[in-house]
């Protein structure tokens, strides 16, 4: 496999894993907003609940680290 074939393989893998990671992150956010007994958007935007915003941001960063580790383990070598 030549340089361009290998480059195409890496670009395809990066694209697939990026789309998959974004979909998983969106699913995590959707689950969080639907399992809380209150409106997350209202709490953060209207009530200025900074603590809730920090917690949701921390959960999303944690999920991003887990997804990145999983992607790194499956990346072609």
C-alpha cells in the first residue's frame, strides 16, 4: 500500500471515529437532559445555575476522554 492509500485509510478512520464520537457525545447529553427531573436548559440559561453547568461540562469532558481512549485503541497502525 502506497503513501496515498495509507493516507486515505487514516482519513477514513478519523472521519468515521469523529462521527461516531460526536454521536456518542450527543447521546450522552440527550440522556442527561432527559433523566434529570428539571429542565437543564432553563436551569443553565435562565436561572444561571453555574454548578449544574460545571457538572454537565465535567461529565461531557469525562466522556470525551473515554471515547478518545477507545478510538486510540482501535486506530489503524
